[in-house]
């Protein structure tokens, strides 16, 4: 009798332990199902996919006025130095010849960017004694290839980069005849505003070439490729993700033109896709 009671008690304990184990396993599965992944997102955009093409150039003031001296006069006194601003008719120097003193005045307002001779030196009459420039407006001159020329037009706006500073410039001249190097001279102008530049500084002219027109655009980092297929994760209003297949039309380093079951302004995952699955809950966080 005691043995029978003991056996029944043991079975009862085992049943309780099994139920507890099932409860624990169920809780673990629920926790796994409730796991939330942190992601960063961006919007699907609609427009043209472009790529940047560049060519080298140099800059100079849009207007430079030389001061010429017809005789090899000697510089007696300099009233200005390079970098000084002058007004029209300001005295800039005194020159001497056979004991006679001649004053030199600025023919135009601007900045003195070059002085040929110092005090006590003779002037070479075949070269400008001084150069006065309008440094408010600058020209950038470069040589474009034939393929680059196809993407340029008169009055187009281009981006000019000088020592890391970007300026918007307007194309004012394009030669249709190549120079000795086989390239085509191109000139654009821009306003200096508060910036200061040096004559002859190296510049880069950038032009955007359209690769695809009127396409859905996504950040390239949003594209996930598996087994030869491309897809993205779209964040729903329920803060879950939907895995959607897309076809890549053209890919650039930052943006990619795609086709698929997506539309403009939908929110898509750009970081945190690793291990992400269709239907999984996510938390959208801001990037650094």
C-alpha cells in the first residue's frame, strides 16, 4: 500500500516538473518572438539618378586691368602692395626718369594682384607694371573631353570646388573646336562673395550626368542581396518589416534606381538588416 502511494506521488511530481518545463519553454519562445531589432531608416524617393563627372581647371579674376609703362622707368616709391584694394585714380606709385618724377594712378577700382618691380628697380616696359583685378567675380577655365562636352550647355549651372570650398558657377563660354591637346576649352564664372582666392588656383568643375530618369531611388546601403536576388525591408505602420523583392536598374555609390512593389515616401531599412526576417518587429533609431 505504501509503495503504491509512493509511486503515485512520484508520478504527480514528474507531471508538475514537466508542466513547469513547458511553461518555461513557452516563455522563452514568446521572448524570442517578441525580440525587437533596432534599425535606421530612410525614405524611398522618386526622381533622376545622376552621377558626378569632373574635370580640372584654374581660376582667375573675371576682369584684370594692367598698368603699362612705355619706358624703362625706375620705381621711386610704391604706395600699395599686393592684396591692397584701390579706387579708380588712386595713386599707386611714383616713377623717375632722368630726374623727372611721374605719378601712376589706378585706371580702375579693384585689388592689386601683381607688382612687377620693387622700389629702386627698373621696370620692363614690355610687361605690366601692375595688375589690378576685380576680385568680386572670378572665371574658372578648364578643358573638357568630347564626352563631357555633351553634358554641358551655355548658361548651365555647375559646381566649382577650390581648396575644398564649393561655389555655383555659370558656363559663359564653350569652344566647339578642340585645342592642341584634343580637349575643349570651357569657361564659367562665379561670385567670390566673402571668399578670397589666388590667381591660378586649381579648381574642379563638377557636372551631374543623368543615368536614369523618373525612377524610384533608394539608398544603396538599403539593398540586400541573397542568392542572386535583391530585396529591401519596408517598415510598416505596425513597426514590423516586410521583405520585398526589387530589380536594380542602375547602382551608384550612394543611390540606386530600382523597380518593385514599393512606392515613393515609404520607409525602408538602411542599417540593421543583418539577421532581419520578414514580419519581424523593429525599433527605428536615429543615426549618429
